[in-house]
C-alpha cells in the first residue's frame, strides 16, 4: 500500500490553535442553521398556498409510501365488487384505468391539501373530476395526433390551463369527425368515485380521518382531516429535515479538523448537524468500516485549511458585465431568447410546421438552461459580495470513491469559470524570478486556450502582454480579445495579476491560484493500469517532447474515416467542409473511461454541432430534417476513432465490469481500498422504476420502489465499476500529492480532481510531486492488487484473468513535462 510509505500528517496544531482563539464561526453556524430552516419553511408555505403539499419533503414521502398500500386496497375492493350481483358505477369506470395511476391521482389530491379541513363531498367531487380527466384523455390518447397535442399541453403552466387545452383540442377533433365526443360524467358518479377512493385512502394508509363539523343551518357535515398521528409525524419529519438542511457557507475561521470519519469541517455545537467525512447514505457500512484513513484526513484538512479571499477586481468587472447584459463567454443572457415566429404559411405545411417545432424546441431548451445558469450567477455574486471584505475557508468532505468536494456551494474553486475567477489565496508569496513567474504565464495561456509546448505557451503570453494589460485597464474596450478566451473570467483574473506585476515590479507578491490540468485523467489512469503505450503517449504520461492532444488525435482519426467515404456518403463532404475539430471529439473521448456509450456519443456530437451553428448565427450545412442522421454518422466515426486511439484501456474496463457482475452473482458489493487508504464501497441496489405518468402530463419522478431490499443490480454494478475504480485512483493521487506538498511547506491548494492549483512559485514542486505520486501508485499492479484482495475477501470467488498488459515503462512519467500541464 502506498499509504504506508509516508508519515501521517494530521493538522493537530491547527485544531489546537482554533480552540484557543475566539470563534469567528459561531455566528455563521447559527446563520447557516437559520437559513436552512427558513428555506425549508418557505418551501412548505409556498406548497400549501399553491395546494401542492405533495411537493414537500413530507408530502413526497407519504405519496411514495402510500401508493403500494392504496393499490392493494383498490385490488381488494375490486374483488369484492366482482362478487356483487351488479357492480357499482364506480367499479365500471375505475376498472378501465391503471390502478397505480388512479392511486397516484387520489393520494396526490388528498396530500396536496393535507393541512386543510375540506368537506368530504366537495373533495370527492373534485377528485372524481380528476379521475374523469384521466379516463377522458385515456380514450383520446388513441388519436394519431395525441402525442403532439399532449406536448402542447405540457407547455401550459398549470393543471387548469393544460386541461382547457386538451378539452379544447378534443372538441375540435370531434367536430372534424376525427375523434368520438366525450360524454361528460355527472356529479353523482364523480361523487361516488371520489368517495370510494378517499375511503380507501383512509383505510389503507391511515393518514386521514373523518370528523363531523357543524356548518350552520344545514347541520353537521363530514370533513376530511389529517389524523393526529399524521400531524405528529409531519411535525417530526419537518423538524428533522430542517435540522439536516443548513445552508452551508464558507467559514471565517479555521474549520474543525478531521480526526475521525464522523465529525469535521463545521462545529455541531451551534445546532448544525454533524458532517461526516464520507458522504454516503449507507451509514451501516460506514460504521463497520475500520480503515484509519490517516492520509485521507490529513489531505482533506490541508485543503480546507487553505484561506481564500474574493478577487474584488474580478467581482466588480463581472458585476458590470452582468448588470449591463454584455454577452461574453459562458455567461447566460439575462433575458430569454425569443421563440421563432410561426408564419401562417408554415402552419399549413406539415413539413415546415415540423421543422418550426424543432427550432422552437431548441430555443425552449436553451432558455431552460439559461434560467438555471442565471440563478447560479446571481447566487455566486451574492455570496461573493457577502465575503468581499474578509478571508474565509472552504470545508471539504469526500464522496464514496474518496474524491474531495467543497461543501459550501457557489463561491468555490470547483465551480464554473466565474466561481474560480472570483477566488484568490489569502496568502501572498513573492515571485521575483522568471522561474517563479513561469507558471503564472502558463496558467494565463491555458485559460485562454493556447495549446503547445511550454515554450510556445510562454511565447504567446509574452507576445500578447500589450493586449493583456489593455484588457486589465479597460475591459469594455477589450471585449473581443476577452471573448476569445476559453475560460473568460479566469483569464481576466490573470490579466489583473499581470497588471499588478508590472506595477509592483520586484515587490510583486502573487496570490492567484494557478492550475495545471491532466490530459484526460481517466484514460491516463487506464493506460497506466494496463501499461498501454498508445494510451500513455496520447495522454502525455510518456516523456513526450511535444504535448499530445488526444482529442485532436481522435478527431484526426475520424476525419480520415470520413475522407475515405467522401464519394459514398452524402454527409461526408459536408462534414469535412464544416470542420471535424477536437471540440466534437472532446466529450465522447473524455467520458470513455466512465462508461460512455455510442448513444451518449451521438448526443455529445449533436450538442457540439448545435453549439457551433449557434456561434455561426444559425448557419449550418444540414437541413433541419438531416441533423439527426448527419450527427449519428459523425458520432459513429468518432466512436470508432476512439477505439483505434485507445486500445487496452477498454479491456481493463471490461475486466472491471465482469468482476462487478461476478460479485453481484454472489450478492456481494464491490469493495476495495484505494492506495491512499480510503475504503471504497459500491453497492447499487436493484430498483424497479415506478414513475407514474397521467394522461394529462403530470409526472412524479420520485415514486420508486425497491424490487428487493437485499439485492444488488448487476447492470448498475457493472456500469459503475470502471468509473468508480478510476475515480478512486485519481482521488488517491490527490490525497498523497497534497500530503507530499505539505512536507515541502506548501499550504495553499485549489484542487479539482484532475486539475491541481497552487501559487505559481510552488507549481514546479506540485508538478514534480504529482509525477512522483503517479509513479508510486502505478509502479504497483493495481488491478492485480484488486483481484487478490477481492478473492481473499470472498471465499470461493475466482475472477477472470487480467487483460494482457502492454510494455510501457511507468518510470517515464517521472520525466513527463505534460502529464499535468
């Protein structure tokens, strides 16, 4: 185990210092708890006002748990009705409908107004009307154009407007003779059906009861109300969820140091729930795990002990660009794009109408994405302004693979471009020599998107100093230059740092995090696992004189295949003219180690193509009806090119998947210990997706039932094996690298799985320790270690032979200039 080779590095002095000094975090802890409670209560009150309590945490739980019981009660009731001489009208209508859909409608109708007392008669009629809607649209669903009609209804904002749209559409089709008219149910049948269902809910779930309440002249009437047990359960559930849902914020003082797996990051003395080191739902496994994780906790402490500040110059510029709605980089527009206008002539032409709907749907998707990104920008700016005048810390924890994550959202170095750009280290370090400054300029070139050797990237930074300084002095006048950068606002942060360097000269001290990125870390790891020369060369694990770009290699290979079919395929020449770039190959190649499929490859290519034509003002080589087939053609060539460029890694992925399946046959989880001593536990249960969709388009996504609580899903275990094992190795590399850097006195880190950051003056040391750690990990046969460990854990388990390895010499990584660059 690599873990045994290095000394334990707990931050005990930091914890003692934290205990001695006044607690600056106490008020923040209280605020986090109170914000979490307030957010939960606002959500519940909003749901009550909208008559949508099924959307609350307690409502969704009642719905999820209540449906199976209600379905069974309905089946028992139907059996009794079949024995009757004349079945009731309610039976005749309900027997035609899916019982799970009926159960969902009934329970949702009751839970949506659970906190209110409602007369049984009016509640029953209202529920009966919803059941009628389901029966109505179920009959209408046989219409050949129903799918398009329901898509139109889906765009309406609420049940009432959806219902009006569907009823109006049905009437129009009936007038044309294309559908049978619907015979409306009378009030009596709706009352009967509603009463039956409400009674079955009462008897099968126990969440409601009847009470008699005087209503004046008419005398007492029967009302529906939640039972005392239900109210007490809701109260407890709400209080429990409030306590467990704080709004995690950056801390103004040192976080609680990790010394065990149950408590760290935030103090629980002021009402916050304990934060475990490993974020997992399987607390039973966590209790049984006995790994010490000393290396892991030491690394996580070092990460969360890094003190940050807000880069106020970037904050001011970002605020100016955002408030003035200046389009640049990945920043979303403040307003939605306009849906293209439907010309009356297009509406009469089925083909043109179909094409218009596709274009409109694309704009609709863009707007939906923009809305979520706007919220992200607003929240990030809000937190940045809150901490603009103080230093702060970002508590960390791990996922079940060991990957480290920042706990507070929005303002952190693991977020999008704007989040990273808004951060600088609190500590400044003097940078007096060209060697000290080298990584500052490499970082600037990297964020702009410059490829090539170190010398070429440094030359680019030197040749563009005038443009960079102009950008720092006048961002409004340099938008064209700034807009060319891949990472818009991180490059802006670099420009401000260069401006300060020129102003301060020999006194310059830097606090900008400078990142170095892996060349497709997943394929790097699989290449080193299998000693595959082609993968190691393509991902710069090898001692390459010039950096290899695996995405460009795949794109080049795909281009060759397309060129070979220029006379036999109608799309080949159009793609060659449009350009088969590294961009179209990037995501399919990047996700290859993580279980991507030809289907996902096609989606990535299609997404890339849509982004390109959007940049070109909507101009592309393919007609609307050709896009799908054309993108499918190119994605197939890219998928084949990936398999040419990447060889043995796919064999390793296959072996890991086969291993997971064999463990699942024995009903055993896939457990292993990473090289940093982190216990990894993969146990995906078998689920049967019981999502329920009504004909009107309502869908409940979270209604899922376990098929068997004790069974594992062979498919999910196999799918997760390769990405999770690879992620555990990249996490181990991060843990051990951070600990080695601590031994060199490096105290500031901005780490993102496969992108490592520190001050430019410490970047060379960081890069060297990354390479040493990769050598230490992969000079051992990690697949063989895994095989022997699993066979020792499980008596009678015999795993398949390991795939044949290549002949790559792992020691080459020690001299690689571009493995992280």
